C-alpha cells in the first residue's frame, strides 16, 4: 500500500464512526472528504475528459449533462475508480447489507450548460425488486462549488417509496408526486476535488447548472443490495443481457463488493 493509500485507509477508519453511519441512515446522505487524493482526482478528471471523445453519451441532446455509463468496462484508468475497494467498503458500511455494483457513470456538466439536474429520486428508474438498500458514491473530480453543478438533497426523503420516476428536466415534477416535499429543509453540499457524497437511491436530490468557465466532472459509483432481483422493466444497462426475471443480477457487469 502506498503512503497516500495508507493515509486514506486511516481516514476511513476515523471517519466511519457509528455517528456517521447513524447520520447517513437518518438523513440519507453523508459527505466523506478525501476519498481519493487531489492528485488522483486530477488523473481521473483527465481520463474522464479524454474518454468523452471515445465513449457514447447516453444523454446526447440534453443540456443537463453528458452521461457516460459503465466507463469501467471501457477505460482502464476509470476502472480503477469504479472498482476502488475503499469507496465500496464505505458504501457497504453505510448500507449495512452486502452490495454489488449496479453501474457507474461519469456526469459532465459543460461550462455554462444552462440546465440544472432537477429534483428526483434515483431508484424509480431501475429494473429492481427486493432491494434493501442502494446508494450512490458521487465523487468530485474537480472542485464543485455551489455555482458549478453542486448537489442539494432533501434529508430524510428516502422514506418515500413507490413514487413514479420523476423527470430530470422538470423542476416541478417531484413536487407533483410529493407536494409536501417542497417545504422541507434542503442541504447543499459543495465538494472539493477528491471528496464524495454517498446518497440513498430514494433520497430526493438536484444539482445546479454549471455557471462557471470550467466543466463539472463527477464520477458516480452506484451500489445495490447484492440480493436485489431483476424485474424485467426496460433499462439501457440490463436490456439484452438475458437476465432472468425474479433472479439476482448475477452477471459480470454487476460484480459483488468484496467483504
Ligand atoms: C448530477 O450530477 O447532476 C446529478 C447526479 C444524480 O442525480 O445522482
Ligand atoms: Ni440522481
């Protein structure tokens, strides 16, 4: 283990106290500073920006962000970040259940993109049943102040299950399906490069437009309960894989997180 990896390991041991786990489970989000070093964040940022020329944009045509899904299968450098065992270990401690990778995505908001990522929950988009816990590690590869596409969360909203999928481009859509949430407290979490938030897949969240001259680059690892079963709904990550409805996602695209 290198000195900086060793320091990172120690930081996790310090950070993930019972208090942090309890705070995450209550609020549905927690900020973990320095999950990777600033130097590694810059290395992964460069890899993500370079990958834009090679990897298809899943959200082409939208100004909200450019979305590159499952970069770990297409880029050796970014694979290291998606399969980072320390980040997966933090996710497992927060979730409290064995996990597997669902997918990663690199989300780039170009300079002055002019569009927020509007309030939504993540889980309603996914073809899953019997998932006890799912969460995203949203890793900042550049400094993300409020003005550069920073995330805001509505703490505690992960108790809202069964809502239909919400439209990322419609600022009112979440509040159409859950009007009371409009009056709840919001928490905005700016991040330095190398910092991370972990958020529950049912937590309502949004991100501002990028109003700066530099791209906002985030790498997101999404983990699900390892025993989650496939429910057959259409989804670009699972369509065509031949998964069996009602069975776990046992496929090389969804590796389990080592214990
Ligand atoms: C964003 O980074 O703009 C949104 C990320 C998310 O919805 O999880
Ligand atoms: Ni989301």
